C-alpha cells in the first residue's frame, strides 16, 4: 500500500503540488 500511495502521491504532486502533500498527510494519519 505504501508503494501505491507513494506513486499516487507523486502523480498528484505533478498535477496538484498543493493537494499531494495534504492527501499524503491525511492518509498517513
């Protein structure tokens, strides 16, 4: 799951740099 989310975070980061970190933080929490 970490790998999938990591790739997804990078994908979102390319499109939504502001949304990627927020989503990753929420998923981690």
